[in-house]
């Protein structure tokens, strides 16, 4: 479990991110998928990532130092409403150069809204990650917002699409920031990724 989380820096230029001298795990998802709420739940710091009813609030690469050991990165959402084409292109360029250029990035948590049927934009994004060799896991959010049956149905449908694309399934988690469900499993997985990265660096 995470004991300490502190904000380090926000910027729009991947080249200005902190020195890649420790494990780094990024969180990304469609606008309004519940990313800030999930980060706040995992870290136990209520206002760490700013939650907003307005989609597209995170427009920067935000680095947080976790337990003085690794970086958690809050990335801008994709599929923004109400932004200019030029702004959208800039964001996409920033995100793709960050995801493909950080040597210490050991995992990307792609957040999917469990209330929805599979969305093309999410499938395109995970497909892009696969093509670029970006290591990702899936986190289904907002599982408390509908019945368990409906959540299971939507999760199953998304995983089926993933299987069609990749031939196998990535690691995935079903979470609710409000209820705290999935926190232990996701936290354990984060710890595993960081430990693996650290042992690779010492070998």
C-alpha cells in the first residue's frame, strides 16, 4: 500500500520530465473516466490529483513521487470534447512521445469506464500501445455505478474485443474509487511492477 505521495512537477514537454532514474507508472484514459478519483483512492490523498466534472481537466504530464521510491504519472485524457484540432494534435504528440520515449516507464494503466460498451477510441488506444510495445494493463472504473451484472457484461465485451485484437488478454482490474474496491489488487500489482523494474536495474 502507498504510504506517501507528493506532487513533483507538471509540464507539457516530455523532455523536461524528471530524470528517469526510478520506476515510473502512468495512468491514462478517456476524458472523465474517473482517473483523478482512482489516483486519489490508491494514494489515499484526497486532493492529490485534481478531480473535475469538466472533462479534459488534466492537460499536463503530472509527476508524483510515491514513497520516495517511484513516480506515478497522471497523463492527459484522450478523446477530448470541445478542444481545437490544433490543441488535440499537440496533446496527442505529447502523450505519444512520452509513452514511447521514457526508458523507465514500466507500466501504463489504461482506464476504461465499466458503464459503457466497448468504445472505439479505447480500443484504438490499446491497439496503438500494442503496436508501439508500450506495456499496459486495463483498469475498469466506476464499477459501483451500475449493477454487478451490467459491469460484468461490459467488462466481458471489452475483453472479448481485446482478445480479438491481441489473441490473448492483458492483466485487468475492476475498481470503484467511491467504494475502494480493487484498491488492494491494483496496489499489489503496482508494487510488483516497481520491484521487477528495480531488480532489473541492479542485475
